[in-house]
C-alpha cells in the first residue's frame, strides 16, 4: 500500500477549489468559558451536509479520480462517517457505493448510508481493521479508497485547516480527534504551512489511545483497548503507513475519558445548542482538561451523528453503554 506524502499548501488549495461548488465552509465560533488565559473556538464540522467532516475527504477522493476508474463503483472501510460521506459523494457523481462496516457501528450512520443508496457490507472488527491498514482487502470490483492514507483524503481534510487559518490567523493550538489520523495530518499540514509555530495535538479516548502509547514508546506499539460509546477514534495501534507523517506534524496527544467527553457534550448542548457525537466533543474535552494549552485554542468538533438513545443518556447525565 502506497505511503502518503505531506500534503502541500497548493494541493490542499486545489482540493478546496474542487470542493467549493458543493460544500460551504463551516463556521468557527468562540465559546466563552471564562478562561483568563485562553480563548476557545469551535470549528463546527457538524454544519457539513452530512453532519461530519468526512464529506470533504470523501468527495475530494472521488472528484480527483479518473471517472473511468469509478465505472464499477467505489468502496470504503469505515466506522460510520466516512461511509456516510462517501455515500453522499457517490450519489452526487452517480456511481454505486459500498461501505465495509462492523456491526457495532452507530445505527444512525448505517441508516444514513443506506438512505443515500449505499450498500453496507458487515465484516468483523478484525477484518475491518485489516482493510484499513492494508493487511487484507475485499475481493470486490469497486475501487477501494483507503479512508486514512489516500492522498486525496488527506488533502480534503486539509481544507479544514485552511478555513481555520482564514478565520483565525493567530491561532496557537488546534485540537483534533485522532482516529486513523487523516484529519489530524491534513489539518496540521495546512495550519503549519501558514503558521509554523501553531501546535496541533491529537485527541484520543483513553480507553484506546495508540498515539499516546506510540509517542511514549518512540515507536508503533499494539495496545489493549476497552470498548466505549466513543466511536471512530482509537484503535489497537496507529496506522503504520501514516505514522511517520503524523509523527512529523503533531505536537503531542491528549487522552480523555468517556466522563470528560460526556461533560463536553452536555456543555456544547447547554451553551451552544450543538449536538456532538463522542469523538466530535473529544477535542473540547481535551481543551477543558489541559489548562496549559493557552492562547487561541481551536477545537475541531468533527461530527454530530450519534444514535438518539445514546445522546438521550448523555443529556440525562449518564455515559452510554459501549
């Protein structure tokens, strides 16, 4: 599987131009938490047409392909939002779409893929992970787009960073949820191309924090994970093909607990009426947990696609079951 290179400013700018006719920029808003030494800003990817950031990388991956390569359709491996984004993008350009998902994925994301005409093929969690890291691949005719290391995926995600820099040129810290790492890497490439001193940190669920473990060990390690309601971030290890690039770009990692994440979800609803899924609120949870992160701090709220029952539990003060 091909190793990606660092997205360039020109490459990300071309992706932004490519996406502009179809996707409006998402807002950056200030959240006043009364901190004396920092200002918290929310980059609201929940305002995307699919309620999550994944539409940018999915659509850029399709629009940058030769249409002849999409004649048999497109396939993607995803825990939910990338599948949703790819289904939206595939319907836009008129090609069939298949998502390889595991059965523990949020039902709302499964339903959204199907509602857009996508086909969901369930695989085991082990098979799902092997598809992502390239240890195995489905025997199917569709063009398989890797949701983590595809170059067009990284450049699509970089558009988030360009928008942050347009709206807040003097940003000091950007916090991004880290699943496979494509968003963190893409955002960091754009932000540091304009403001090298800005820090970009990966945010993880402390029940599955492979970036934290890899940074501590100085190498990729396999960790034991515990299931939580927080989907799409965390895993047994970092994706090997992306790790050299991610390690070059990120300035550290923050691991937050499900309790901290649900506190952040409730705060977002109470103060800003923003619905965020667990991974989406993790960046705000990290900002609240790390008082050493000062100055202008941007939290990427990556998505709001959460099952209604789970969100009801959060708003009632609980932590949903895994």
